[in-house]
């Protein structure tokens, strides 16, 4: 499954499955953690909870994701309801990934990017 986010500039993200079962690859990317607000009536509609970026997803993403998981659980959510989407950016710099992340955060205001 693919999904696009971005209003000024669109970015394609590829589904990585559920967050708890995700095995992050060793690649630079921007990623989104999502949930489904209405899984019965809108099973393909995802709401972004967090946009992150990492030089090496397998090393950098898990510590960031733990904060999202903790916040989600504290608000009464089931951690198995969270999904991951990835926008690979091979050869990118931290600045390039941060620019994409900051654009998406400013356009969508995800709850977990506020902490």
C-alpha cells in the first residue's frame, strides 16, 4: 500500500505494516506513524500521529518510536493499532530529511510531534 502526504510538495510513503511488528531497514528516510480513526467505515484512511526522520531507521527510529508508543498507551490507545509508513531518501542529508519532516509536521500538526 502506498499513501501520499504533503500539501506544498507531495511525498510517497510505502506501508511498513504495524509498528509493533516492524523491522526497520538500515536506510535514511522520513517516516510516519499512523492509526485508523474509523477502521470499520474507512479501513484505508490513516491519521498521522508522528512524522520522524532518521539516517538509519534500524538504529535511530526505535528510541523515537518508544515515546510515541508510550504517549499512545497513556491516552488509552492499543499499541497494536499503530502503523508505519516510510518515505526512503537514499543519499540524503539530515538537513534534507528534516526539511521534509518539518514541512509535513507544519501541514498536518500530528499530536506526537508536539512533545
